[in-house]
C-alpha cells in the first residue's frame, strides 16, 4: 500500500514540475506570451496522463465507504456580522460595474488594453471573479447586476416551461464564447472597436436577460441564464457555500443570499445526487468543458496552420470557427455518452444510462475549473495592474500599459492546476460510483471509461497550455 502511495505521489510531482513557463489567453490581450517547454513534449504529456491514471488506482485501493463519507460529510457553519449590509454593497458594486463597462466602453479609449471597461470584463470579471467562484464560493447572485435591477422592476412571473430546461443556457454559453473568440460580426468588424463591441454586447445581453426576468421572474436566472448557471456550477467546486435556510441539494447550497456560510472540503458538493438532473444540464456541463478547451485550442499555432491551407476569407474563417465550436461540442457530448454506455456495460448493474450520465457529469466541473485557472491565472496577474491604472483616468489613453512580469517558474502553476482539477474529478467520480453501486468491484469498473477519457483530456489540455498564443486573424 505504501509503495502505491509513493508511486502516485512521484508521478504527480513529475507532472507538475517538469515544465517551463505558461500563460493565459483571453480577450486577445495577452497573445504570444507562452514559451516552449524545457522537456520533450511527449514526456511532459505522458507524465501528466500517468499521474491521473495512477491517482485512480490509489483512490480505488486505499479508500472505502467510511473514509469517503468522512471526507464528504465534513463541514463547518459560520456567520458574518453585517452580512445583509455587505450583500447590499456587493449588489450596488455589480450595477456600478455594468454601468462602467457600457459607459467607458463607448466613451473611453479605443485600444482594448487601455479601456477600463474592456479590461473589467476580461481581466476583472471573466478571469478574476470567475476564479473566486470555484476557489472561494459563488457570490454571483449578490453581485449579478441584472438580478439586482430585475428585483426592483415588476415581473409577470410566468411559469418557466419545463421543455426549455437548460437548453437556452447551453446555446447562450456557446454563443458568448464564440463572440469572445471572433469578436464583432464580420459586417461590423471594421466599425466597432473591441471596447465598443463589448459595451454593445453588454447592452444586448442586458436587454435579453432583463426581458426574460421580467417575464419569468427569478426562474430565468435559475434555469435559462448561462452566466448564472456557470457560476452556480463552479460554486460547487468551492470550499465555501453561501446558503439559504433550505437544504435543497440543487439550489440551496449555493444560493448566495448571505444568510449563512458553510465551509466544506473543495469539490465535495459535486457529489450531490441531484446537482445535474436532465440531458439539458448534462449538455451544459459538457458545453462548459468544451468552451474552455475551444478558447485555448484556437489560439495555438497548430490551429492556425490548419486554417492556412484553406485560404479562407475573414467571413469564411468566422464560419469555420462557428462550425468548429458547434461540432466540437457535439463530439464532446458524443464521447461522454459513449463513456456512459461503456460504464453501464462494465458495471453489469441495472442502472439506466441517463442516471449514470447525471451522476458522472459533475466531476467534469472540476476539470473545467482547473483548466480555467491554468488558462487565466497568469493572464489576470499580468494585466490586473493595468486594469487598476486604467480606472484612475478611464477616458484618456495613456499610450502605455502597466503589466506584471511573472517569474519563469510560474508556468508550473498552470500545469498543476490542470492535473489537480483532474485529480479532484477522479475523486468525485469515485465518490459517485460508490454511492450508486452496492458492490466495490462494480463501482471501480464503472469508472474505467471515464478514466480513459480523463487521461486523454489531461494530455490534450497540457498540450494546449504548452503552445504559444496566436490571435485569430480577424482580431
């Protein structure tokens, strides 16, 4: 037993240390920042994949149901003085942030790296704030400016159609990530600067979101709004839950209304049986995982080399990106369904494929969080000083951008994030399997297909992170 533990630890340490520098990409502000690896790529990738595979063996041989229960049942509750006042201040901050994005986006500097509104979206919100939702807890319900605005407006409170489910959120997430990558539509690309485009997108998103909230009430944010769903799911990875009085498995743990706080071990909330409950919600989890992958994939030299022989125009290139975005999601979803089917066959249990799909989807959220951290942590740290500086004089162009220079070893942080995200996913899947299958052997065998997929995805993610960043041709 001790020998297996030492082997797994050695593989894990090798995976997170034998690498050079890495950086993140987002909003086309940080292109070209990655450097080459200092070890052979094949060794780097296989070491990371082996670490994930070895961790599964360790989890299978050294854990039992009582140990799993002790880990997942641990929690501490605490309160924060003045929490209602704090929640109100956070809500006002969210509305002020939305106003800043729109006003400064339209009236501020044209250069993206000098526009405080643009930097607030990509650096402050999508990079920095998103990291807090899975590293600390989901406080988006309090910060959400659209929810705050909708709360003071009258609503029809019509019942949200069950047939819609999370499908509007799936489509919305894919559309938002696509627009992040390609920028404004081709017909407007020559007339809209990046800050103006982001401000326009914020206005359009406000119209859609507030219209949905005015018609369906808070159900819109709980079910159809892609941003709220992203942060709610990421909040299940975090160690802190902001809870309502109810203990509802699907909503109560991360409602974020500030009545009480619950401290738990990271990722343990992902094992709740009803976190994902439907094909639409499985599709959203897969879409979130694919979106983080797509964002990194299209910034690699390999992707540019693939497009170059096509000799496509700007409009055609955008179409290729759109087709790839949609097709990649369908492939990810198809592979996941194949893994579910293989899991059912190997476990030899009378469990429906749908139930297995629901139970094994939440672990993917830990993978998505790990990849997001690897993708955006360096990006956030480098550009955060420039964002702060831009707010000192938001309507003037300084001509220079203040950035933070990161040390050479920082690339190992991103690599470790990817591997740790996969290790956490393996643990959550292991917990879900033990919870669902009465037999230890059935629980272990049911995970084989998912472990194979995770190892392959680990190697793919590490390869993407090791590549230099290339901007899309139309940005």
